[in-house]
């Protein structure tokens, strides 16, 4: 029994995941407000977990239209991967916004990072963090294609990424 106690005491203590998730990153240059709808809320009175992905879609659409000016007639985008870390619930009267940024650009894909925040006056509290992997698609072939150069340069310039 003494051996187990000694082994247990020697296990390194990891930091609490919640502590890491509450750290706000100032590396985001774009923010958009999100308006909640009555249908977003479940019986517990908070936004249902599946609705968060709709919020990400709204945010990235605004980002692509306002900042990147993506040419949808030439190249499409599909989401290859989406993930979300839920930190704090969004409740009925909360005002929320999403910070979004392009964090990586490859030849045919790029990553978007998100921070969903509750807005309380001038303060923002992180509710969740997400990420999507986006793939550029050729409409004619329905296959991945290179990220268009014009859009790529806008992402690099706006986000101050190295090429």
C-alpha cells in the first residue's frame, strides 16, 4: 500500500484545463457580434452545444466577406475539421461576440481560430475556443485546389502572417 501512495505522490500535477482556456489571446484582428435567437437555447437555459458551430459559421462568413472578400464564383470552401472547447455557458441575456483569425495557410487549406466571448461593458469573458480547417474547392472538379492567391495575400496581410 505504501508503494501506491508513493507513486501517486510522484505523479506530476497538471494545470487545470479551465485555467488555460480562460487565457484571452490578443492575436485576433477581427471581431463580429453574434445575436442569439430563442431557438438557440435548450431546456437548461443556455445555448445548445451544437449551435456554437452555427455561430462559427456566421463569424467566418462575415470575416470572409468583410476582410478577405472571398470570390465565391471562382473557388468554394468546405470545412474538413471543426473543434470546440466549451468553457462557460452562454445564457439568455448574454451579449456575445466572436474573435476570428487565420492562423495557418497551406497550399489548399487554412486554419481559422475562434474565441467566443461574453461582452460585459468593456470586459470580455471567454466562453469557448474553436478551430476549423478549411479546404479550397474547385467547383468544376469538386476537388481541393490551391488557396487563391488574392485571398491568400489578404489573409497574410490582415493577419500579419509570414508567407
